[in-house]
């Protein structure tokens, strides 16, 4: 089903239609995904993933990198001493690229990949010591449900770290708008041959909560200590939170 512009889905089939769109869109852009990321962020995306991995404190941990894509965050976790990293994604083409990337790396031996949907993961409750995701949350059709799923997957005391675009502070919007609305679709479109995919990127922020609201949603999903820091001129946020020890409490 073709989405109506500007990439909004409605009606009872909306969750499935958005998921199908997102999966096929990422499958199309795999070959140039890393290159375009580097160019769009002027190489800063690597630093943001390193910060994300560090906040997850992965040493000795059983770690989950949800929506692993081409595997960069999974590699960061493994290099920081994770006992085992599971990299999960619902787009098989992304996973094939991730396998190719991590295979030559020494730390790659501690990474296992699984094809799975972030909203319905095939793991038992309280499995992981830490859970990270990079540039996933805007793509989900049910963000509330996904945050509860992350909570379910983490052990009590487990750490969640989410890296994604966010709504920049109002004062910086005039500066960032031409980048997001003009340069990113043009650059991404020309390099990938897929203009629609890189128009979806800024569109995906339209219905996405701002950084403070995302903290409130994390608390509502049962997390404690929800906080965030902005990077990339405030256009990117790294949220972190902890699953409390003791009984679950959902709002
Ligand atoms: C923008 S890429 C990010 C990849 C990687 N985390 C990174 O930092 O570069 C988003 C990834 O999320 C995956 N994805 C989106 N929705 C998903 C879902 N519901 N379940 C699993 N993976 C999903 C896509 O297939 C894609 O690989």
C-alpha cells in the first residue's frame, strides 16, 4: 500500500502498512546507507553511537541492539566488552550487510544477529542487561507498546539507551530546517537513487514526540531515571533510563 504524503498512515491497517513501508524502504537503501549517514551527519553519527554504547555500560553484559541496521552499534557494544550482543532487525537485507561488516572484526565473534520485529521480540522477560537502539523510534507504529516491550526484555536494573533525531530547540529551527528539508532529501536522494526514502526521514518527525515527552513516555512504560542529552545542534537526542529493581509498574 502506498502511503499518502507526507508519509502518514491511518485506519486499522496503519501499523502493518507503516511497518511494510519502513521495511521495504530500508531494504532499498542498504547499499549506500552507511555512506549517506556519514555525509548527512558530517561523520558525527559515529561519535553519537559511541556515546550511546558507553551510556549502556556494556562491559560483561548480555546486550540487545534493536534495529541494528548495518551493525555499527552492535560492534560498539562488543568492542566495549559485552559478553554477547544480539543485533536484531526486521529487514533481512540490513542484517546481511551487518553480518558482512562484523565478520572481519575481532569483536564480531561476540555478535549474533536475529530477524525480529522490535514490537514483538522472541525473547523471554528479563533477558538483557542493556538494550540500545539507534534511529529506530520514529519508525515504529506503536511507540508506547514498543517502550513497554523494551521494559519487558530488560532485567531489573537493566539500562535502556535510545539514539534518534528529535525536534530541535525552537531557536535553532531556522538554521536546521534547510538542512533537513532540502539538503538531506537532495543528498540522500541523489546518492541512493531513492528520493522518497530521504523525504520520509524529515517527515518521520511530524508525529514523533519531543524529547521531554519521550521521557514522560519512558516513565509511563515503567522506566526510572529517564533523561536525555542533545547532540548535533540539538537535532539528535540520546535518551537513557533504567528498569527499576522490584515489581513492575505500568501507567
Ligand atoms: C535508520 S536505520 C538505523 C540502523 C542502525 N541502528 C544505525 O544506527 O544506523 C533503522 C533500522 O530500523 C529497522 N527497523 C525499523 N522498524 C523496525 C521494527 N519494528 N523492528 C525491527 N527493526 C526495525 C530498519 O529495518 C532499519 O534497519
